[in-house]
């Protein structure tokens, strides 16, 4: 088994490039972690979908990753790196859910030198659904959109608030609440997203 040593990972439910990491993220200093070369299609599927990884593969990586902690080293049950030779993704399976991490660019480039020498592993998995992450938006934009959907669902029975919010955003009175909810949850214009976000944050603050 091939290992990569002494790297930083930042596991999240969605994949973020390293430049979207935040200072307050819970970054993990990895002592060692196994790495496998997979096909580009498999890497794409695992990152972009909710998948169930083959239990035999999980057995293969069980307790093979070590994390630096304050007083020593801790083992991580199900973690590894996957790469197609161009990109490396860290995965950590917790309670059957996969968390993902990019690598810092210098650590990724160093690690890719080892990947080129490896054979491709035919990793088995089952696709259970798609992730809702929008690759064309920044982490901040995606997190705002998630917040909008969550908070709009909280006021979905308050027709007057929804109508007011819609009018404030689009300068148009709309009576069809189903249409209002659908459009508010699928806003593409960042200026309107920010306006809705500020309104909902204010509601949350005043609770």
C-alpha cells in the first residue's frame, strides 16, 4: 500500500478547493494516509454523488490513516486519498457519509509524483444520489444558497413574509406562494441572493 505523509486536510460535506478554506476550519494535520490511483470517471462520481463505498475497500483502509493530535497520534477509521493522476481528493467516511478534502497545492504536486507510478484501482461503489454542490460558485456563494433554502423552508407557511420578500427582491407583487418559494430557492443573480440572505439573517437575529 502506498502512503502520503505529513499533509493538511480539511474535510467537508462538499468539496472545496484549497483557496476556499477558511481560517476557522477544523484542519487536520495528517501523519500518514494511504493513496490509491483510480479512473477519472470514478473520481468524478465519488466527488459529485452520494455514494456507498464497497465494504471490502473500507476493510482495506481501516485504521491506516494517522492524525497528529496534541499528545501524540490518533488513527482515523476510514480515510484515504484518491487520485486520477491530475487531481487528489481526500475522503473520510464517517457513519456511512463521505467527507471530502482538497490538498494544498504544493502538497498535491509533490504527491502526484508518486501517483504516476501506481496502477489504477477498480474501486467499487454504488451511486445513491447526486450532490447539490454548484462547482461554478464559490464556497461562500454555495453556503449562502444552502442557508436560503433552509430558512425559506422555515417561513414557508408565512405567506405575508414570503410575499414581502419577493416584492423586495423583484419589485413585483406575486400572489402565487408556490411560485414565490420556487423562485426564491432558485435565484441565480448574486445581488438578489445577497438581498434575500440579509433579510433572512435579520429574521434569524430578531427571533
